[in-house]
């Protein structure tokens, strides 16, 4: 490295950070340079786990206790005296204690970590208990309408670290998860400092008035919902459930005999009442009183054994989930006026929460008192609801209780518009009716697809020659079936895989809602539900074309595999529509995750391997993992990586790269799987640097010396720092011959190509010849120099210690080409003397210039050399 110095410091945060799982804080890292320019500076946030830990790692962007928004910041070059910084957002994923710091690297300076470290306590403050009167005093997790929720106490606890400014907000959520306006909605301080593993409690009692539940509140599952807020974090939300009952609306019923409730004066009928107990414990002191009409001759008495002379029935206790009955006889006299009268009851009881209730004038029935000469008409057991485009049986009768016969009696149905009868008669001739006789007229009505929706009246009437007209009716709600069309799923992030999203990707689900007659339904709520995960994905209201859309991000925590998606419509009593649903499936895949990208060393020597590794997680089979290596001068090359541990779905991949080129390398990893997913770490570029090892080469002028003889050390400054590669060539032989010519051919073109550096040139003067000296057991460098043949077919280096050499004419050298030495060069051997220029070819050995002081001439051909 050069003398430049890279320093790192951390400026934010400056105090211990208290957080909680899924909380965030900010970390600012700065890098400065002195004594020159720092090149290729990269800044990393780092952390280790545990109090006093020292095993820091670079903070990844996923799959870690602490994660960062950016795994690193490429600061580039930082000039002398300058500073560059980066603002990292850190997310706390797991409870515990951590230390964070900053780290910087440079291609021409040692890496440096910040002296400042941050102690991170990842805590959570959460609700541990919710108490309320019914639970604590009466051991029931239930309330009913008009109850008073007198008090609620919330307890919260800090875990893993102290927390400051702890506040709670309490709401009651109704069946639709909306805030019940009658309940608490207060933010209260629990503790200014809540120490680790301690609790605090907040009480809600509405200034001692409690919270009255409205009479109209819908029955169902409700929640005490607590939001806990403390300094430096978002909020923690939790809830506990309780059951809400509306007994008057859901648990009280009544019937009459006869039905409809009509008879002639002087007669009597029965009013039957029932009460169901939805609580987990007994209703007590249950009393039912009939509200009897105050008309002449009308008397109402309880029919229960022992209570027949009173207008109320004492039921006593109703055990959990049981139903009890009260029955009243309603009698009249001949003097009772012909009219319609209301008959209902008042109910008293004490519930398991020790709260008394009185429900007045509930379950009203209309009593029709008729004269003795009237016909009595009844629509019998008519349905309360029908669905159009269907058939419905409807039953009706007429009864006569008078003393004289009725003649020419008719029994006539009147149906709503677009209804028709397909069996039976709308107009039925009965003929004569005698005392206590009954005649029926039953029909099957067809409710057409075009029939109007809503509450419709079906009317039945009867008359005779002697009069006595009567009628009865039934109100029937007409509903329409609904259906979804064109259910479709699209993958916003990967349109080619609509039904195969990966975790974190965004999808859109749409469906068109129509009536049974294909008319679109506008303004209705559609639910999208993941049945596999058991979660509501969301809702949407149908637009003017009937479409409901859901834009949904697949949770990063979603299970992989098939998910059944249910798109449903609950129907509506307001517009008289039935339930509809449609099912589809999506196949959720895991993110192809690359993390812990690393090199075995930030600095390696020339010719030494560096191990490049990455962790890959994927639910699919990894098809390729590629290390993309880029040299600052010579460009980019990609190499396949190998799985070295773990499984194909979750393992460590590696490529061992031998670096010959001096300088800075950057690399990232790209991978794909058999499903077609791919990912890379191009936003987290890593670096390593290749430098030559510093060595001093020196040899003695001789290999043997006598005593008192000077030893001369000769330095060889032959290595050039700009060299990028060094290629070893080993020559060995088992032959015992001496003074023989050794010829070794080295294909530098192929060598350079294999090294990924095609087109580079050889420095001829860099070639060295080393001989093993058996006597001294050392390697000895021999004097050598470079000569080149004119044809450039063979490069020959003279080994002066071993001259003269013999020529082997059987070893491929007997060619007419001048391949053994250049013109005018004293290499000992020359091919084609006199240069030359003669037609004859000869081999010449000399110790001087060609054609001068020739020691050996060998003539090949007709002319002499």
C-alpha cells in the first residue's frame, strides 16, 4: 500500500439505542483520507451479537438479526483531507443485545473501522394482561347490550432492554374491527422509564362511570385492543377477545296458536315465548310477564304448572346454552270487541356479570278478534325469503266457525308482479263451508328471473254469498343469486408468472360481480381471503362495471407452495342479494436470496487463489450461480460457482479464482433457478486487490569458494512491477548425458489466452533459466540472453556455460529455414551460413560474427558454405 491513511467514524446515533423487533434506527458512517487520495473506498455497516462481542460481520440486507437498507456505500475516491459519509437505515429483526460500528475499505490503504461503536438493545414493550370486571370478578369473558363495562386494566412489560416514555391506548373493536365509539379511546402514560423485565399497569374506567354498551350493538366477537408506544420506536399492537350478546335481538322468540293469531270472540289462543341463554354461565331470576290487552273480556294467564292464576311466568335459572319457555292462554268473551290487539311480554333476569336487565314489550304479536260469522283465512307457513328464478310452494286455507253455513265460498291468491302459479289455482271455488270446516288452496309459484327484488306481499282472501270476508297475507323477501365472472390474477412484478408470485412481489386479483340476470352489481364489498394462510388479504368495492380489484403484496413471511384464494361476496339485505364466492390458487415461491457475499481475503498475491463465496436460499432448484469478476483495466469475466456445502435450496457456493493481473478487482454474484427466478448482488459490489509479493533476488558469482575467498553477491533487478503474469516452465530429464542441447517450446499465446489476457505481449528480457545443482542442493540461475530467429519459429537462449553444443539432425532441425538463430547474431549456431544468400544450406558454429572465425562448418547441398 501507499502511505495514505483511511479513517472511519460514526456520527449517528450517539447514544445507546433502545428498539424492538421490526423497529428501525439510523446509522451514519463517514470515511476520511489523509496523506493522499484513497481509491475505491467502500463503507459498510457492521454488527456483532452479545454484550462485549468482537466478531463483527458486514450487515446484510435480509435474513439477519439486524438488517440494513444498503449493504454498502461505494464512496469512490476520497481526496486528501476530504470526508464522505452515508446514512444507513438499520432494522431490528430479533430481540437481543448488539454492537454496531462502521467499516471502510480502499484499494490503496488498509481497511479501517470506527472507534465509535453503538450498543443496541432491541427490546419490545408489549401487553401482557388485560383485566376487566366480568373476567376478574365473575370469571366470564362476556358482556351483553346495556351492560356497564366498569373498568379495564392493561399491563405491559419491557423485554430485553429498558424502555422510556411508555404509553398505552385502549380501544374496543367491534365485529368489523372498527372502533366502538362507546368504549375507551384514551392515551395514558404507563411509565416514564420501564426497566427490562418489569411491568406497569394502566386503568381505564371513564372517570368511574364505566362504559355503557348500547342496546343496538351487534352481537359477536369483540376485542380489547391495546397499542403500546415508547420512545424511539413504532407501536406494538395486541388484543384480547370477549363475546358480546344482544339477547332481545337474537335469543328471544315467540309463536302463537292458531297461526295467524286470529279467532272469533268468545274463543281463545296460546302465546308461546322462549328465552335462550348464550352465556357460559346461568341466567338467574328469569321472569316473563305478558302485556295483556286491556279490552273487555280478554284475560291472559301463565300456563306453567302452579302459575295458572297469574299474568307472569317465573322461569328461575336458565343454564348455559339452554332454552326455557313461558306460555300464556289468551281468552275472550262474547262481549270482547272485534278488533286487532297487541300481545307481547316483558322479560327480567340477572346475567352472569351480575347485571340486571329488563326488556319491555318484546316479541309482539297481533291478535285479531273476529265475529262468529266471519271466515278465517290463513297463509300457512309462508317462507320469509325466496330466490328468484326458482319455484316456491305456498299454502293457504279458510276456516268457518259460525252457526250457519256459508255458500259459494271462494279462496283467492294474489301474487306479486312477474310471479306466476305453475300448479294449483289462483282462484279456487270452495262451494259451501259448514261449521268448523276448513278448505285449502295450495299453489306452486314461479318467481321469474325478471321478478322485482325486495319485500313483496302475497295475499289470500275469501268471501261467500253470505259475506264474512277475511284475508291474510305474508311478506316474502325476494333475493337474487349472484355470481363472479372473469376471475383473474396478474403478477405486477413479473407478468409472465401471474399465478406464481415470489415472496414480496405484488399481485392483482380481480373479479366481476353480477346478478343472476348478468347485470353488474355496483358499490358492493368483495372480500379476498387466503384460506391456506387463514388471513383476510383485503376488500374492495365493485366499480361502475362491477369489477372488484385487490392489489396485494405477498408477505415476505408467507409460506411457500399453493395458496387457495377465496373471493367472496356476503350478499346484502339492503339490495336483496345472495352470497357468492369463487376459488382460485396461486403458488407462492421463495425469494432467490443471495447474502454473505465474501472473498477469502481483501488482498492476495499475484498468482495466489482467492475464494469467492455466497449463501443462496431458494425453494426451487438453483440452476446457475455465476461469479462476475471485473478488473479495473482488463474488463469483466464470468465464472460458474460450485455448491460446497448445504443443499441446492440452501447452501454455500464458491469459485476459486487465481488472480494474475495486478490491481483492483470487483465482483458480484448472479444466480437463477429452474423456475426462472434470478437475482444478483450488483447493489452490493465487493472488492479484492492483487499485489506482487516483494522479494529480493540475489546470487553469488560462483557456487563454490575456497577459504578466505570473497563472495560476490549479485542483485538481479529483473522483475518489473508492471508485469501481470509469471509462467513457470519445468524441464527435467532422466538421461545421464551431459553437454546436450535442451530445447523447450513455450506457447505464450495459449498461456496468455488461458489466463484471460489474450493479446498481451511477452517481455523477452524477463525469461530466466534456473538449474538444479545436485552437489550443492540449490537452484542456480544460469546466465542467459534472448535471441530471435528471423522466421520467429524458435526462440533460443544461449547457455554459455554448456557451449559448444552438438546438433541433432534427427530431431526436426534439418530444415532449410533459418530457424536456429538470427542473421548476424552470435548464438554459437547458425543455420545457413554465408547468409547468407547461397543456395546451399549449412550449419555453422562460431564464437564470433557469422562467417568469421568459423569453428565448425557442416555443408548440406552442392555448394560449400
